[in-house]
């Protein structure tokens, strides 16, 4: 259909796929069919978006995958706090509410630049604020309790599916982000030998539970997991 529209109108067409990594869950052979079809449509461009970094990138970086090297890759990273602050403030104002600077700083600190986490926490914070009033820090903390209650089953499944060594790595990163392979770090947090830590880190990275920050330090990536561990 996109190719037919492009031909009928004499224009190029762009098709955007959100959460593109889910195609493998629909049908493992679907990427092969899609790639074959796309190659017959030079007048149609495609944009692929995905939030599960490891699964998404493997579709384009694994030479055995049909989409190998078929697209230019751009990692967007987390949204800068200033942009999220503007977005949240404007959404509150649009519904005749406000959020003070202290509350906004707390919300952005907890959400850590994750778009979905920011929206979820902002939504529950908004629910704490009557019409014509402003959200304060206490409202954000109350909203966090509701978020953790909402996310409990998901985070509990994540924790229960983790191996003992993976749990040790998560607890260590909860206490201190950093270089998990270093002897001093492992000794401080009771981590096993480097080979065991490496296996745990690989598995957690593949599931997008942890990530390496721009400064090279490992940190927890799953939204609200650190707060959930704190509550636990």
C-alpha cells in the first residue's frame, strides 16, 4: 500500500515502525518477508524505533538477520532534564494545575530521563493535585508509592527471574554505580569472580535491566527498580 500511494501521488513515502523489535514475537520469519518486500519499494523509506536496545540493535547488527546493515543507526539516549521539565510543566498548566520547582526536580531525578517513566510518575503526581493547585515534593513522593504499587508485579517478576549472581550485581549497583569487574568494587559488595560477574552483566544487559553510562560506569537502567529495591 505505501508503494502504491507513492506511485499514485508521485511522491516518496516514509513508514515509521514503533517498537520494531516486537516483529520477532509476532512471527520469527516476519523480518525476512518484510525485508524482501521493502527491497522492491525504493520509493518508500522506513524508520524503525525500539526501546529494547539489545533486541532491537541485534536485528540490524547480526549478519544472520535479514535487516543487517540495512539502516543508519542513531541512539537517542535519555531526554535532557530541561526538555522534560518544560514538557511536564506545560502539561500541568494545560489542566489548570502547576508543579513547583522542588517537586519537578524530584520527579525528574526519580524518572532519570526515561520518557515513559517520566510520564507515568507525572501522571500519578497530577492525580494528587486538586484543580487550581500546585504539586509539591510530597505529592511526588506519594505518587512514587502508587507507581511502585503499579509496577510491583513487573519488577517482582524481573527480580525472581534473575539468577543469584544477577541479583548480587543489581544490589551492588543499587548501592554504588561503577566498575563491577574491579577487585575493590567486588570486595566491597560481595560479588563473585569476574567471570561470574561478566555472565550476570551480559544477561542483565541483554534484558536492558542495566546499562553502561557515558562515563563508562555500570548503572541500573530499568525505571523504578532502584526505588523498588529500596522499598524491599
